[in-house]
C-alpha cells in the first residue's frame, strides 16, 4: 500500500510542477536515426539531448549525477535493441552496451557523462553505417569481414579465410577487392590499426603489448604500419590522445 501511496504522491507532484517528459516520438526518431546510421541527425540531436539539456528528463534518482547515469543506461539499452532490430549482431551490440555502461559507472561529472553519451551514440551509429554498407556485399564477403572482426587479435591469413568459407584463395581475393575496394591484407591491417588506436587511447597496455596482442611480427613492424596509416607513431598518438575523453577510466576496453 505504501508503494501505491508513493506513486500517487509522485504523480501529484509532477502535475503540480507541470513536469513533462520528452515526447516519445522524439526519442523514437533519435533511436531510429542511430539504427539507420544517420550520423548527421545523431550529431545534431546529441547537442540538444537531455545530457546537454536536462529539460524533459524524468527523475530516476534524487542524486543529479546518478539520475544522469540511470538515463544513460536506459538510452544505451534502447539503442542496443534498436540496432539489433536493424541487423547488428546481437553479441556485438550487447558487448558495446556492456562496455559503455561500465564506462559511465566510473564517470564523476555531468560533462564526462555527456561526452561519453555522444561517443556511445556515434559508435553505434557508425557501426550501423558499416552494416548498411555490408548489406550490399555478398554473403561470402559478409562472412569474411565477420571472421576478421572476431579474430582481429590473431594472425589472419588468406588461407584461413578461404578455408573458413570453403573457397579458393584466388577467388576470395578477387571477390574481396571487387566488393570492398581493397585487398584482404590491407583491410586486416586497417582494422588492426583501428583497434590499436582505441587501445592506445583508452587502455594501459604498453606499445609492445598492443603489438603482441594484435599479432604483429614485431614492435617495429607495428610502429611502421601504424605511422603509415595514422600519420603519427604509436607513442606520439598516445601522448596526444590518451584518455582525452574518459579521464577517470582505468580499465582496458
């Protein structure tokens, strides 16, 4: 009975103070924009989102910072499920969700949460952009890219991929270049360096550990490949970008 009494009291306060929530259609339009990979809409909307402008934000906790964290979890969960509905692999979507929810738990200010919210939204949106692009690929190329994503920390060869797909190496190689616009080896290197960028920014791995984790033959090989793609050495990149956004985080992604 106390719960019912509390509910009526809360409802009364909301009415007396004219407290309103953001229109549902606005929320759904935002989630669908992420799902559609609409980076322009998401970018513009993030500026006016509840994390930057608290008007229309429901009260989930009397503690302001905890209230923001609860809303972050709700937003992340909704985006996750919309992206799965849009075709994102469920395990990948849930891993992204868990990653960002663990990050927000460590945030110590509204600014950190707002910054992390934008990063989370952009990450999901860009992944959905790639997914829509992959939809134009044949099944073999989609499976090939998925294999590379799941095994990015290992040494992946053309033979590994051909055996996995039960195709000849020459056929797979030509098909990949035709559809993706680059060779398999260049694509693998690209994805390894992108992973290295995240590790340099958000983890405490040293450079040799990152090189080993991503199965480069040596630290010098990793440094050369990284500098060629990014334009900075791994050390200079870390000096410039290390924890630029998530200063309070201590764990690896």
